C-alpha cells in the first residue's frame, strides 16, 4: 500500500461525499481560470507543476472558474485493469480503471476524480492520464478547440505543422528546437475563435517533444536519452522544452506536411485546400467536437498556407520553417 498525505479517516464516508478538500490551487489553463481542490497536497503540487502560470499572465475572466476536484483514497490497487476512457454524450468524459474513477461535466463547470494513493505516487502517469485529461476535458468546451498539429513560433507568429500520425511533426519540431526556434508543441495546440482567432500551446511545464526510439539514429544529441513508457503504453524519447507560461499567438499559418523520398520541397496552398485538409476525418481523440470543425478550419485557412514534403534529412526542413515564419510575421 502506498503512503500519501490525504485528509480522510479510514472507513468514514466511503462514497467520498463529505471528505474535506482543503488543499487548493487557483490558476489558469490556456487562459481559462481554473480551481483545483483535493484532500492531498501532493495532488495540488502536481497541478501547480503542470498548470501554474507566472503572475500577471492571466487576463480577467468574467465567469466563475472551472473546478477540478480530486479525492484520494487509501487502498490496495491489486492487479491493475486497463483504463477505459469514453464519452457517454458529446459533452462528458469518463475515465474508469481499478485505481481511478473520474468524469467531467462541462455544463456544470466541474470535473471530479477518485484516485488511489498508488496512482498519485506515479506522478507523471497521474498528471498525464488523469489531471490533464480532466482539465482539458473541461477547457476544451470553453472556446479552446484541440487541433492535432505541431507548432513552431517566432516573433508573435506561428506555423502549424498539420498531418496524420507518423507524418513527421515531432521529428521536424525537434529539428526546429535544435536550430533555436521556439517549439510551442509537437502534437497538439488549441484554437480560440473569439474575440479573434488565437492559437494556444500547452502549459509550459507540460511541453515536451516525444520521439520514437529510432530517432537516436538520426540525432546524435539523443544518444544518451532512454525511452520512457507513456501513459498510453508507448515507449518514446521524452525531451522537455523550457518555458513556464502557455504560449499564445494571434497569427498562425498552416503547413500540411508529408514524407518525401528524395528532397524537401515547399509549395503554397490555397485557402480552400487548407480548409479541406483540416476538415477531413479527424483522428480519435480530436473528434469530440465535430460541429466546430468547419468554423475552425475556416479560421485557420485564412489567406492560405503551405505544403512541406520532408526528406529523410529533416534538418533541411528548418530553412523552410524560417521562411514560413518570416512570411507569417510580415502578414501579421
């Protein structure tokens, strides 16, 4: 049995209705005010590591904060069962496993989780598989639409690298990182439509580039990095990106990326081509808000975008990223 700092008397209120959640954190996630509550200070510490924003970076919010409540209990997890994640309707999200039961209720602006001490002690798994799932499950409903794209930024503008899994988004992002460009995200950004289109990257302490283990053959800088097992069970190289605040840009251009066998080529794409690509069937995990897809595709298509075919030498993509960023800055 794992030890943890929870305020609960064993055998008291087994349904967890009256457990005092005295440990709290008020912060903002993607610019949306959040309040975390728990009977465990460890949970609040993990939330602070993942989501705390520097003072003065959060703008006033007229609505009351969204609320994430985490109740931690003692207990022997025994044999862990696979975790099921599903949506019983277009708004709510449910997580269920032997060491967790959790759900989001965006219409009530609340998420709640019952998790074991053992799960909380696995800090990275708890943060990614529970805390982030619940938090983004709420925030996504408040004008923050998740887009499956990497993002490279410079001077108030960003290039969104859009393509299916395996297209090379993370690999190009790491090449950009080595070249000194700002990597906002290697996998997901969020689009805010009102009052003007704005792209948000994940909170600073959650920003990482995840690469397949064979990336060490391509990048000598990764030779000493050992793969870690992610909450989804995949083994990847995980490289942290420095920065404390969520990055936000108000001018972003989309670049459709694909693999090329010989050389890296960059070409222009018309707005309708970008919008069509963004409106195609979306991969699982990014398909919870089909009604918003068309509006977001139009907003991101803007005045058009780019298409980048990447060769095996991904470093050759970096000059093209710089050219796209320069063009985006001139248009902003």
